[in-house]
C-alpha cells in the first residue's frame, strides 16, 4: 500500500472517529433535553434524537458534496484572491483530507446513528 493511500485511510479513520463522537454527543444531549422537557418520556427523547441526527447528517452530506463539487475550481492568481486558502490547506495537512471529503465522511456517522436510533424508536414503540 502506498504512502498516500495510507495517509488517506488514516485521515478517513480519524474523521470517522471524531464524527462518531460528535454524533453520539449530539444524540445524547438532544435525548436528555427532550426526555426531561417532556415529562421523562423516553419515546419523545428518542424521536427528537433520531430526527435531529438524520437532519444534521443529511445537511452535512449536502454541504460536503457541495464542497467537493467546487473544491477544484480555478481561482484568479491575484494578490487579493490567492489561489490557495491557508485555512483549507492547513485543514488538509492536519486531517489528511480536504474539508469537503471530511464532512461527507463524517455525515455517515450521523446517518448511521440516526438510523440506529430510528430502529430503536420503532422497535420499542411496538
């Protein structure tokens, strides 16, 4: 396996870990809020969690896809508009993949956890 492939897989694994941690944190916070706000109703807590996780995952997928779509466009080589943005270049250096790809990969965590909570919600409601 080449060095670039190894770096890409390591970056994807890192993004998946951080995305899973963010999705789990969001799901727990939303569940606790809805659970406490609606009279200790686990059904409402799961419902809110599944809806928000699926919504955020879908929005991340769209945002990451749009980022991948426009990431290679030509920019003028003027002093006012540099060809490469330092922030995006540093993100790629630190994470190992462009931000559009990272957001797209992390959206999978939100969508998978949202699906798991969705299955749990409907299996416990029956």
